[in-house]
C-alpha cells in the first residue's frame, strides 16, 4: 500500500450515519490518525460554514486540517491558514435552469455566505437548512443572480428524486454539469468543479502526491476523487459509479465503514 499522508472523507452517506451523526468509533479512528501525523479533512457538497458549525457538535474540535466545500468550489486549510474559491456559474444560466423545472415540486437553493438563500419558504428549504445547520432566507433571486454563484441546488422530496434526475438531465449547457448530491439535492455546477480539483490544490499546498491520499465516498459526486486518489474507498452503500472506481469496498455508513478501513488498513489494527 502507498504510504498514506492524508485522509479525506465525504460526509453524508459516508462519515455520517443516516441520522447525520458521527459515531464514537469514527471519532476515535481520526484521533489515532492525527496521532500518527496523518492529515485529515472533509470533501463535501455542503458549504464550509455548515461544516464549521457542526464540527463542535460532532466533538471534533482541532481534528480537521482542511475542508473542501461546495464540491471543490471552496477550499479552506486551517494548518496553512489558506482559503480559495473556484469555478462559479453565471446567473443567467441559473435562471434558465429554474425555468426548466417550472411547475415541478421543487424549491431552489444557493449558498450565500453564511446562510442558504431559497426561492420560497417550504418544508424542503427547512429540511436542507436543518441538515446543514445554517439559517435559510427567502431572497430576491433576480437580485441574487446578478452575480455568479457556486452552484444551484434543486431541492425535492426523496420520493420525487428519480423524476427530478431524469428531467434535470434533459437540461444541457456547456457551462454546467449536474448530478444528484444527496437524498433531496440535485445540483448544477461548473463543469470543472469537482472534489478532485480541491484535492489537487491541497496536494500543491502541502507538497503531497495524490498517490499518498486515501479518500472515502458514496455518491456520484465522490466518484472522481475515488478514481483519482491513490487509495479510493467506496462505502457499501455507495452508488454503482463510485463503487466501479474504488480500490476497495468498506462497510456502509451505518456500520462505521470509514473507521473499519482506517483501523485495519491504515493504522494496521486488527479486531
């Protein structure tokens, strides 16, 4: 196995269980990683402000070296005191996407600084904001979309997601790509935006080869990083695409799959 110098994990469906809680076993595994001198951080579609709010609640203060937020659009490194934003999309394109979903049972969200900007107040806005642990606010999208944005979130009920994915894939524009990012989130973003982009930036900043990185993920927006890093690990509950790129499959997120792999194959512990 390559010498691991950095471990990166997705959050939802990977490091978090289905109740969006970090298990004590996962926490203890990360503590041991840190004691071994291995860098640790998150790569997520969530905004960094959401993760920063949740880290103390997860009892992980001082354990996170960096966060790749917004699927690679925002990177914050706490060790190096460095922060960068990348690849935003034009407001006019977002307007066209919103029109594409006219009369469908969805809401729309855009992360704006420290809150979730939404088109209307409904249970979908409330559910996403609660999950992210950030406030939401109904805003004037005409005003908001005068500026470029990191991504557009199409928020829907889980039962409607198959229909939303199918319809969403019919919208085609060379300046955006789309994918399902969570149980209630279908997202549009810049085609160059990816978690792998964020990882490559961290490699440059820390002078680490990507072959020396281990990453964990489950959804399609994790597939690129699982493919590109030295050791890409898919959860048992991962999508077929992400599993197809993985070097190995670990237990699902309900059974501490991240800790299971770290303990056995990075720290060398056997139960």
